């Protein structure tokens, strides 16, 4: 029992705390179109509600074992206290890992497309490169000033360079995951990076380094450096154009972010809205566009 | 003439001593922190078994990832050359050898005299080598030696989606939670691994007959899965993990003769 | 748009890039590929576009190195069937 609790807490960092937000000053009753985006990821789910393209409410919750109920719950939590009934939603788009299992969504759209569009809203039209480092994947996206994807890649095959890889290392060294970043930066100078990319092999390498009396912090630093290096290599496939933003769970790990920035010689943008909702936000923006398209289509075919 | 082959593998050091082409002794030790010490120890134990003094060894050839660190060897040879040499000596009709060790998978096409014609390697990713099966066995809480027999008992083949040893671990955990039988899970692990190894082997252009060597050659579940993917029977030596050391010892004898 | 399908792992980078601005959705790659990795669908990464384009099927994306193994022998490499078949030259392999 205690062990289960301990693991749950250890993983907490990648699962995020649950939260919700709404703009009380906005009167949804006067909105012409209400669009919703729901992002069901492997660890967390977000719902974003927009009125005429303005951010109205959102929630971010843990994903349960079922995509459909997770999506439902996210929407309920976002709408609670707003007085808006679910029937008022004009168009709902689902995204994320669980997107195809949400029957009440009118359309499912890939995370990549939604992420770019969401980032465009959060960071503004100057953002051209988005690096999203999640718990189980890593995405590199280039987009234009309107948030349309121009070049992307998604790496979800290999645990190296994902939150899962970081977690394995933190577990091995028994350092709480949220301390990894600061601990890895607490060194007088950068250690050489671990030579194995593979998390499994890096683990054996780390054990060898500990036996050579390296401190845990030094091993961590060495691992973070290798991870940053690998991520920059991956980014170079799509190319980095300013402005540059980092989203996803790992964007909170300063040990990785700092090293990526140093390698690129570019500073990542600071978000004004929690970038965790970028996917759901993008989905809501697509929902708006698709709703308008539907309306104009009806107008043409009707009357 | 007496020669020795030393295979400094990622997981274990193997030593094999030959007299006029016949095996006198062999020994192995886990690759420890101090590789020199481990190698010396394994060599001493093989010499003792063979009843041979160190000075009687005419040539020592080292192979394996750790071969560079074996400073007292007279010469070294690549893993591919050692594998090819050993395979053709064990199975004269073999023309392709697949070697799956702890950290690397290799496929080598050989000439009738045991020279290397062509090869392909899976390296630096645990999903393409023996570590994959080992990690999954640990997650299933079964001994690696039991994996083969268990896998053969599986009634059906279930798919395995993860292509990474780390993600596959989580997949195995969720399969256990959903009540899937261990036999079926380990079978899925073997099939997934065989998929990757057979695709790699096809790159060299498989020529019959095909031999399987390396530690994973002890795993009946993997042998069956790989034979199934390739659609042919595989020749597997009694002690597949010693193929590299055998090849090195054979090459040592050739080199001793030549000098 | 350049859609990069595939991955990078410890052993290397394996990506097939499809340039959706060049791809005309003709389906020549689908017919040419012996491993059946392509399909023609509405662009999943540009939901507002009407165009049909080639994409790499989901179940090949995490093992593309192995899916393409037969077309990439260790010896001399013949032209890849997919890139040879693609008239607008929309397909590029990273390895
Ligand atoms: S390199 Fe390691 S971490 Fe990456 S896919 Fe292979 S097994 Fe997984
Ligand atoms: S290289 Fe061969 S298998 Fe790979 S996509 Fe092209 S045609 Fe298909």
C-alpha cells in the first residue's frame, strides 16, 4: 500500500496537478459560437471552452483508464460554475492519444496540428518552432504565423528524450523527479554526457559511474546533458527558427531546458497561459473554424 | 598447437582454449567493473581446466565489444569474423549466422571458408538485442532460463506494440494487470524480438543454412519465433554463447600457423 | 508541409519525409511499396485542407527501419521503389 502511494507520488510530476480556470467576466450567453477542444493524453486530459474564439474556461485532469469518461469529466469540470449546459456547445474537437475513442466529438484531429495552433494562440504569431516534450513522446513542430504546421516530427518510439526516460533515471538515483533539474545544475562544471542514448544502456552506464564514485548530481548532470544533446539533434531535423517555445512536462525541468537553450543559443519564450492546455486550445480553435465552415456550407446549400 | 579465444562481451567474458582445432576447455565470467581482472580470472580458470600452462598458449585472439581492453591478447578480430569462422566450423553447410547477444544483434553472411561476406547490426538500442527479453522476463518475474519453455506453451500470439524496451515494460505490466497469461506475454516478447532480428537478417540476404549463436540461442521460445519468421530451421550449437570465443580461438590458430 | 514519419532511437534516425506540398495523392507509392507502409488519406496534420495526401501508416511509424529493411540491403542499394515511383519527388528517406 505505502509502496503504491510512493510510486503515485513519484509519478505525480509528469501527471500534473489537477486544476481548472474560467473567465467570470465573459458572458457566454451572448456568444455566437461556442467551441470546445478536448485533449486526452496518456497521463493528463484537458478541456478548453471558447466563446467566439475567446478563452472562456479550461480544466486539466488526470486521464483515467477510459478515454471517453476522462474527456467527459474534463469538460464537466471546465463547465462547472459557469452555468453553461453542455448542449450549448456548437462544435467539439478531440485530440491527443485517446482522441478516436470520444464518440461525442464531431471530429478528431492530431496533436501535432492542435499543438501548433494552440501555441500560436498562447505565444502569439511570432512563435515558429515548438518543442513539446511529454511523458511518452517528443514532438518538434515548425509552424507559420497562423499556426499552420510547416514541418514536424514526432518521436514516440524511444523512451530516451521523454519524461519516461527521465523518470527511469530519477528512480535509479532515488532523486524526486521535481528535484532533478536543480540538482543537475548544482555542479561547478558540466560533466561529460553519458555515451548511451538508450535509457536501458544509460542506466547501466550510470551504475558504472556511481561505482567510480561520481556523485548522484554529476550522474544526473551527465544524463541531462545527453538528453538535451539528443533533443537538439532531433530538433535540427525540422530546423529551429525564432521564436522558440518548449512545452510539455519536461518544460518544467530546468536542467533540460537550460541545456537545450545553451546548445541552441536561443532562449525559449515564457508563456502567458499554461502551455499544458496548448493541445486542447488548438482543438477548440479548429472546432471554431470547422463550425464556421459548417455554417457557411449550410448557408450555401440551405435557403 | 594450443590457442585461446577471448570474447569480451557486454555482459560476460568468455574464454575458450583449443588444441589442434579441438576444444580443451572454456569458461565464462560476468563482465565486472574491473575488466582486466575478470578476463585474467576467466583465462586462468580455463587454463586450469585444460591442464595447460599460460606459456603453452601460442596465440591469444580477442573479440567482442571489450576486445580493445584485453591488453595481453596477441591479436584481435571483429565479432563478425569470429562468428563467421565459428559457424562454418560448427556447421560446414551454414552460410548465414545470426548472433543475438546481450546488447547487440548481428547477421553475417559467410563464405564457405568462414570469411565474412556481408553483415548487418542492431546496436545501441536495447529493443534489438538480448537485453529486451531479459528485461521483460524480469518484469514478468520469471527466470530467463524459464522464458523459452513458458513461451512454447502459449496458445495464441498476442501483439506487442511498444518497440522500446522501456515502453514495452509498461506494456507488459498492463498486460499482466489485464489478466493475460504469462506464457502469452513472453511469447509476444519473443515474436516482437524475432520480427526485428529477422528484418535485420534479411538485409544481408539470407543464404541457407542459417545458424543462431549468442546467449539468446539458449532460449527455445526465441528460436521457435525466429525460425517461424524466417520460414526455415535454424542450426543452434550446444553452447551458443561461446561461438565468438571459439571463432577467435580458431583465428588465433590460423594466425599462429601463419607466423 | 514536411511530414517526418519515423523515429530516432539509440541506434540512429529513421525518418521518411513526405512533402505534402509536392504530393498529389496519386497513390503510386502505395502500389510500389512491398511493405505496404503508405496510405492515401485526408492530411491528418492539416485538418482544414481538402487535399488527399500520402501518409505512413500508424503501425509502421515506430518500426520503419525494419519495415523498409528489404529495400535497403547491406550491399549495393537499388533505387527505393517508393521514391522511384513518386513522380513529384515528394518522398525522402533519412537513412
Ligand atoms: S534506444 Fe533504448 S530507450 Fe530507445 S527505443 Fe531502444 S530500448 Fe528504448
Ligand atoms: S523503401 Fe521500400 S518498404 Fe520502405 S517505404 Fe519505400 S518502397 Fe516501402
